C-alpha cells in the first residue's frame, strides 16, 4: 500500500490527494449537487445491486491512480499473523472453541454426579436389606452364632460322608448285597426261633413225664427244662394231656395247679406232660439221665420219664412277642 494513503477511521484506506470540495473533514459539502457523505462511506448499507461480491478482483482503482490490495484485509474467522508467526482466529472462530470447552467440562461434572447418585442408591438399598436383628447383635453373639454354624456344618459333613460310605457299600456289587441280605435273613430267623415267634423243625427228642403216687411238680419240669438248655436245646414246647401246647422261651414260668395240673405262662395243662425239644438227642438224653438228675428224682417219687428220639421234631407252638418297656439295644 502507498505511503501517501491515510486512515479514515472506517477501516478502509483513503488515498492522499487533493481534498474533496466541501471544506475540512467532517463538514458537509456546500454544493447543491454534492452526494451524501453517508452514501460514499464503505460501511453504509447497500442494496443487492450495489453490493460487491467477495470474489471481485483484489485491486480496485482509486481516484488518484493508487491501488488497494483487498487480499490483505482479513476476513471474519481467518487467522491473523502475530508477532510469533502463528495465526490466531479472529471474529466468531474463537467463540465456538470456548463453548465446546465449557460444554466438555459440564458434561464431565454431570457424569460424575450421576455416578455418585447411583453409588449412593446402591449403598442405601444394601443397608435397608440387611437383617436388623444381626445389625443390632453384639460382637460376642455374632462370634457364637458363627461357631454354632461351623459346628453344624461339621456334623452335616460327617453325615454326608457316612451316607456316601453306605452308598459305596451298597453299590459294591450284586454278590455283596445278596450276601448281606442272606445274613440278615438268617439272623432274623434265629432270633425268631429263640423268641418263640417262629416255628422250628429239626432233629430232637420227646420227653414224657408220667405221674406216680405223687404228681409231677413244677420244680421237676423246670429242672428238666434247665438240663435240656444246658445240653444245647434250641427250641422247646410243652404239651398237656388235653393236647394244649405252650412255647417255652427264656421268660417262661411254671406253677403247680389243682389236681396235679401245671400252669405254664398262665395257661393250665393237665397230666401227662410231654416236652418236645430240638437239639442233639444223645447229648440231651445223657444230660437228663445223670445220677441224681431229673430222671432219678421223678422215678424216686413213683413217676416215670420216657424218651423218644425224632429225626424231625416239630415245635409249632408260638409265643406272643414281648413288648419291651425298659430294655434298649446298646448303640
């Protein structure tokens, strides 16, 4: 730009030359046909037909032949070179950048507040869902409750291991299960015979007591039963002359009745009396015939004892199962 140009204060350079008619600067032109100064101002609004496009040639002629380089005038939003050679945005370009910075900070603060609100809600829900009873319990009580729970867990673990061992034993094989079942059946049969709840058959003998001058007393019959048990008798029953029979077990008792009768387990039997016993015949017969034994005592009062060996002796009388009131098996 020429050194002769002057600044008009409007942002547009004014060429230096002869002053326009009209007097000093700032005073109206006295000429009747002089144009309005506002129309000559480059800042005055223009109509659509009077505006000049931005892409017009960068050099315009002026009155005195001087030229103005419009490319040197910065447009809105373009960088202006500073002293350090770097461009700085002018106009509205700096405003959006500051707005974006402000919105970014506000977004971070809103997200932090929302996260804090969510955390507070979760803590509140957990606090309200806690058992109030445990919350008010003392530390010593809590320790005791924990100890009880541990002890219960240990007992349950022991029960689980015991059940697992039983399961493995039951699943060890068909042969093992069948052997266990056979053994249990055999034991049940033996106990049933001894208790008098099951009939029994086997080798044995019959012992008949006939009265003489004196009747057969309960003591003689009880001595015979004791001798037979000592000789290995496994099952016995006693029958009267009327055909009634009573099973003899460990708790059987004998009483003398009227007219030479015998009361066994509360039942009256008439003479003669016959004991049917299962066991080794020879051994039991020898036990009754020992000197001074049962046979000798009965014959001493005029009575008689007769033996009859049986390959198959049958003990069919049954005893009502005894309901125990005090005795219990040892675990």
